[in-house]
């Protein structure tokens, strides 16, 4: 039986210290950590419990269970349940960004997680989980932490993960498949690779080799949001990262995340987050003091 804190130690040995680490007082409670890591190839020891990897940005990375002959690829926008007790390998040639959620103790793991018997990672496309995780990290970083609000968001994220895992009951097909999951996987890959470029539904559908109506319906069904909404949220999320982590001007950030102009960017940012980009950056700097 894993002793409390073992997952905490393992993750720091592999990835270093997280940018943010917060305990979410949901039912059950879990730890959510945001990492920005630079790796080449890392061996992953058998984990004491399952964890959830939420890939939010940076480079794609390849991963596989040690016993598996083939690997998988994680891309920004994908969510992966990593099994416990299975050694693995991760290859990331560049900087990867994402969040890890774990319960840090077998007694805290909900039955719908512990009952799963996969020996390989299970990947899903679910923008709702990504959005909720980002909202949790932002709320946990507030100067005045609201535990009731965090518990509500945490319970919602756990419920959405459970729903997504049980909806199809199968891992995301990453090759040799024409499934809806593969179509969305490729679209998500294109979106995050081209956030600084014009992106429209017709172009995404054309790249996927299907009609606009079929593409939009499939994307919305698999992710819980429309392609246009997904692109907008991805741009805003990337802009938040740049506002927190760089000294780029608001205009430069607007261009870097694909907005035609600073005014359009500021309007969209305020509509999505409730604050202007300048106020958001100021708030983050004040919270870091």
C-alpha cells in the first residue's frame, strides 16, 4: 500500500517542482498540479495509483507502457488516465505543459477509477475537463481562496472525467482508425499547432477530409463544445499563459494567439475571463508576491 505523499515525491523526481500545486477539497479531494517540463526520455516507475494527465500546451510527447510494443502520442487538448502499477516511458523533446491530478492514497481513489483494469493509458478528447482544470488552477491561485467554489469545480471535473471515460469505454485510437475520436484528435492537433494562424471550421473540416456539417457535429459531440468555441478558448488559455510567463505586450500576445487585432483580442479576453488582459497580468503579478 502506498504511503501518503508517495505520488508527490515520484512526480517531483520525474518532472521537478510544479508551477502550481493545490489541494482541491472535492469529494473525494485530489491534488492538482501544473507543470512545465523539459525532458528527453524519462522512465516512469510503476505508479502507486492512477493519475490524470491534462495536456494543455507545448510539444506533443510519446508515451508507452513498458510491456507495450507500440506507443501513443499526447497532444495539447487531450486528457489521459495513466494506469497504476505499470512501468512506462515518456519521450518529450522540448517543453511540455500540462496538469496532473491525483488522489495520493488508495483510500482516496473513487471506486469508478480504481475499478478500471487497463494496462495501458486511456486517452480522451474532452475540452470540458481541460477548461475546468484551468479554472481550478486559476481559482486556487486567487489571494482569497474560496474552498466552496473549488469543491464545486473539483466535483464537476471529476464528474466530467467519469462521464467521458464511460461514454465510449475505449481508449482513443491514434492510428489506423477513421473513428470520430481520430477525426477530433487530428483537429485538436491542428488547432494547437496553428493558434497563431487563421482557423475556421471549413478549413479544419477540409484538413480532416470530411464535410463541414459532419465535422462540426462530430467535434461538438466528442468535446462538448463547438469547433469555434474550442479555438477561442484555446487562444484565450494560451494568452493567459503568455500574460503570466512573458513580458510580451498585449498587442504582441494578441498576434501570437491568432487575433486580427488588439481590440478584438481584449474584447474576447474580457468576455471569457471577466477581466482585461492588462488587469489579468497585474493580478497574477500581485498574487505571486
